[in-house]
């Protein structure tokens, strides 16, 4: 039999391992989603953007001055919007995890003191 201190240490170790495993799984999922999004946007850029030669080879910003540059702008706007959505989701997930870790679902200390009196 283990004493109480040893059992608490083992439980804490298991919690750390499970948390690490869950975080790793989340990172893998987000990486896969980003790679999929990158592939989709690359494919979309290939179908939306018309092939052609730019008027100014040395100035890459001049590409946006062409008539058929709408595809580039569309892909850029979609990429930015996707990045904003992913960032907002990550912030919400982190906030939810911090609330769970801090015990936000527990009653406040003031409420507990009022009930005990």
C-alpha cells in the first residue's frame, strides 16, 4: 500500500501525462487542419488565377495592378479570414481550458462563506 503523499504524487503525474497527451493531440489536429487548408488554397489559387506574364518582372506588387489579379486578392482575403477564425478558436479553447483548470465551475469563496454562516 502507498501512503497518501505517494498516491497524490502518482495522481498528479497521471494528470500531467494526460494533459500533455491531450495537448499533443490538439497540436496534431491543428497542424493537419492547417496543412489541409494550405493545400485547398493552393489548389484554389491554381484554378482562380489566370496564367500570364507580369508587366514588371522586378516589382512583385505590380501583379496586383493587372486586370486578372482578382484571384490573388480573393485567395489572400480567404487566407486571412481563415487565419482569423483559427486564431479566435484557439483563444476560446485556451480560455475554456484555463477556466476548467482554475475551477471556474466551483462556487466563489464569498458564496461559500455566506452559506457557512
